[in-house]
C-alpha cells in the first residue's frame, strides 16, 4: 500500500515522469510500477507540442485549421460529417448511386 501511495504521489507531482524514472527514484521494480499505474487506471497521453514542430509543420496546421474554419462558416453541418481517429482526419462522403442521382 505504501508503494502505491508513493507512485501515485510522484505521478501527481510530475505528470510527465515516466515509469523507469519512477521505479529508479522509488527503488521499486519497473514491472511493479507498471502494475501499480495500471491498477490506478492512469493512462499515458501523447501529444504534439507545437514548440517541437518545424516551420512547415506549423504552417500545415494553420492551413488545415483555416480550411476547416472556412468550411464550417459556409456549412455548419460540415463537422457532423467529419470522422476523427488517431491523428488522422477522414472526411466522410457517401456518394449517391446512379439511381439516386437520376431522381
């Protein structure tokens, strides 16, 4: 129970700390720290930090965001047809069949 509290407190004090530094600092086996974190239902979250992006990547983000905002201003329902996944945007398009387009 003491190890669980120590791991939990350490993660709360530094949310960017990894499992290995935690295990080394608390002198607990890596696998034990992994199980404690799993049992506490704490998940890692990866994210792109804008400061780590190069100029082209930043420009591409601005262009994509501007395009989405412009499209949203023209058609507010546009976002209802966008499906998001892990770091990928896919525009949902349901083409009409030949019979539907003839009607």
